[in-house]
C-alpha cells in the first residue's frame, strides 16, 4: 500500500447541506483520547485472535477438510485489504461510528447511513451472542453444572460492567488478555512442532479438501466462517475518537495487527490439522481443546486440558469485550450525526462512558441468547454459534464492500499531509472478494436472511423513533445532522 498525500488546503466535503464536518477534537464533552498506538495494536490483535480460532475453527474444518488453513489464509488476506480502506478513512475522519460515518460522508444519504449503522450493530450483536455461547461451551469443560444460557448472560453482564468503568480500563484489560490468548495459541503450535519432530505427521492432510462437491465452493464456505474472526478493523475504527494521534497510529496498528493475526491463524490451523482428525475437529464445540487432549506433550493431559480451557475462556472474553466496547460507541457516533435518537449520545458524567447505548446493546444481545435458547429447547435443530456467526458474516461482508466503495469515492476529499492512502488495485481485489463470499454465504444458507431481517427490525424501531420525535430535540431551525445540534445533544 502506498502513502500518497494531497494538499492540506483540500476543501472539506459537507456531510449534510448547510453543515460542515469537523473533527472530534473540536467538540467539547466528547470521548476522551487515551488509547496509545501500542494499545491499539494489541486491541486489534486481541480482537482478531480471540474469536475465529477458539470458537469457529471446527466449523471451518467441517466446511473444507484438512486444508482448512487455506480458508483462513485467503480470508485474512481479503480482510487485511479491507482494513487498509478503513485505515485511509480513519486518518480522514478520526471519529466514532466507523463504517456508518464513512458511508454518510461518501453518499450523504440518511437512509443508507442508517441501514449501514443498523447492519453493523446487528453484526456486532450477533457476534457477541455467538462468542458468549462459545464461552459457555468452554466453561462447561471446567464446570458443567450451570445452564449454558445462565453462563452466557452472566458473562455478558460482567463485560458490560467493565465497559461502563471506562475505555482505558477496557483497553488495558484487552491488552493483558491478548498476551494470555497468544500463549494458548503458542501451546497449539508447540504441540504441532513436537508432533512433527516425532516423525508422525502426515503432511498430505494439509492439501486434503475432503468434502463432497466442488472444492472451490468448499473453500468459499470455509472462508465465510473464517471471516467471522476478521472484524478487528471495524471494531478498532470505532475507538478512533479515543485514540491518541490516530493519523499515525491507525495504519500501522490496524493493518499490522491483522497481518500478525493472519500468520498465527495459518500456523495454528496447520498444527490442528496435523494432530487431530478433521472429523473430530468438526464435531467439537471446543475444537482447539482437542489438540491438547491428544496428549502429545510430555505433561499431564488433565492439567494441560484445564489450563487450555482457562486460556480459551480468557481469549473469548477478550474478543467479546471488544464487541461490547464497540456497540455503544456506534450508537454514540451516529446519535451525534442525528441518525439515531439523541439519547444514545449521552455520556456518564464521571466515567465518560456512553452508558445508554451500553445498556441497550446488552439488552439486545441478551434477547438473542434467550431466543436462541428457546428455539434449541423447542427442537429447532439450530447450532446457535454457527447461526449467529453466519449472520455476522453476511452483515459484515456487505458493509466491507460498501466501505471500500466509499473509500474510493472519497478520494481527494478531506485529505492533508497526514492522510494514509491504500493501494487502489488491491482495494478493487478486496471489493470483488467481499462480494463473492457474500453471494456464496447467502446462496449456501438463505435462512440466515431471516435472522438478519429480525435484527434489522430492531434498527427500524430506532429509525421510526428518531423521525417521529427527533425534531423535538433540535433547536428551532436546525437541520438534521447539524453539527451544533449534535453537540447540544451530547451529555
């Protein structure tokens, strides 16, 4: 990716007629800038590493076969290209709201912006639900007593409390947990190396796409599930308003974190494929734990299994914490843009946390978990982790494609000497890749659209509330999206 700068005198594009855009630093009472570049790197790395490997590796293996590492390699490549588009846009608009903000800047359409906001929120809600369910699966390996739904809800509540305390505390906790989850993945890689050193590894499994039908479609299915793990750049973009010197920090931390995570994904996938039969991985709710259970290392298998289960719980906690941090900040950012009700722009007086959005987000995720549990009990035959992961992917792929288009459309606007510029041909490759995976995901499981529609319906309610009552909260004569009015609505 090249770094091309435009003149600092480039005029800024107006978001809504009659109003000019402004950076968040200019707005009093906004979110506090406290995240360093190093913290941002680990924030991205921890988010990406903690979800796909620990929760969904079994689903990817089931879709592809022994060569499922290919799906992770292709998935992270497409995601990293998309992340470069985010890096460019963040250096132009270092504000909360992420994709929704960029779409608003590029197209100036309230309806499209709102749909993007709702879609990413829905994706984040579904991801949180999937991760909370994955957490309960690993928790059951340590203590099978409590019901899985109760474990998931208590887990969610605990992360809400951490988030409320503050973003700095959340990011520091994220960085510490990242070291723990990386240690777990290193254990898996060491097991793979040890197994290879014993001369028992069959490397032929790494090229085996042992599924019926078209191998290319099998890999596409694996990429779709692996993409669940590639959400770090959107979650990272949503803390732009709280990052110190985002123009310098974001390109290196965001893209760098994803590249490092991608290398780890491929190595861990290979280690798992070499040491555990593919069907055993595919049928496990805690697939990486199966690697440890093989007893390859010269240590007590029971002790190693317990240790790894604890590490996996910390890793999943890490990623879920990031999604819980993200959700209220999307609502906060778009409330400031006058797209959702202004109450979501309220910030707690002492903790400086967007507490209204935090409580609303927790309620939606809890409703998802309860609904999924009811369907399972009713014999619906669904795998809640699988279902919510696929719903997440469908939403995100559509958003990522739109963000790349927005990035290309905004070229030459709101740029100065600090602006990062992604490589244009790579962005086109990323756009095609996102659309191809999206099309296949819907074709492969069209029922996912029903869940998508249900989550969008939550956003439609917000849309109707804003249009029905939003005008009452504006100053007389103020237009929707007016910067002064947005500032007034903050806490």
